[in-house]
C-alpha cells in the first residue's frame, strides 16, 4: 500500500506497543510490546516474543481504570517497577532495532501517558531522550485503517471491531497491554494481507463521506449499488444538487 510505503520507507521492523494508564494523571501503569519483522513488501515475516511490565505510578489508579483493566494499587505495589527502569528495559527489548524501527500504537493517547510518566519521574536526560525518540518515530495505525474502514456513520472502529472486519477474534484479555499490543500487530497483518477486504470496506466508507459535494456522493452511491454511470447521469446529479 502506497500510504504505508511513504510512512515506513526503508523500515523493516515495527514495534507494536500498548499502554494502560491512571484515570486522572494519565501515568503509565502497564506496558506491552511486540517486535515484528517485516518482509520487503511490508507483510509480516515474524512476530517476536513480547515484552510486558507493570509500572508504579506517583498518583492513584482510579476505580474506572481498575474496573477496566483489573490493575489494582496492591498489584502495582507487588509487581510494579519504577517507570525509568521499565522504559529503559523497553529500550533493551527493542535492542539493535532501536534506530531501524517504527513504534506503532492504536491511537495517540499512549504518547500522552509517556509524557506524563516522564514528567512525574525525577529529572533524567536519558529517559527524556528515549521518550522523545519514541514519540518522533511513532505511527498511529488507527489513523490509516480508519480512512478505509468505518461504521455506518463514518466513525472509526475499535481494535476488536476492526479485527472482526477481517473475520478475526481478539486474542487474550482486552485492556491488557500485552494482549492489546499483540492484537494491534494482528490487525496490521490482516490489513496488509487482505487488500480485497480493505477495498470493499473503502467502497462502503465512501458512500457516507458527508463533506464531499452532493453530486459526487450521488454518483458513488449509484456505483456502490452496481449501477452504471454515464456523463449524462453525472450532469443530472449536478442539476439535482442545484435545485
């Protein structure tokens, strides 16, 4: 896909990551990541063993996040590690691919959590540099997928609903950082390997793009319904839109 070629260029490694964060301060409390090796055509060659860790936060988790993720204050007390330690371990997980990869998330909220965790940590130039680099090299896959796959109102789908478009079920527990990262990798794999499904979904999406001129919408709707369109039909559509 041309859009991905422009973004990835010569990159052959993607690091899919997901973060869970506190309810109000938006500090990271869990990180999950899967390193993915690509073929030259950007299809998936191999999904590597993942990395995950709980992260101690300066502020409280919040009951909504606890209900959603199952992460409690006690769990972080027992299994959580300081953010600087975890983020530097994440750097170690990526290893030799650090300067050769793109960091992929589903949405951009994860970047905010990195910012807030850095702000709530003691001043650490190395940590700030690592965070800046991840943000600079980040790619939001939902922004690309959402251009082609939408609901009937033109809204982007959730991670699990996007997977269903490709007849795949979410693997693991939702709102677990490791599982979300892995399923984001699966979504990328399905998206790049099934252009015919993306094409059909894009056709649907074009029929409810409301900001296009009305004659264009009318023509697209007819084409989607399997009707043939002639120059005269297009003229008629323009005439109708001017009434």
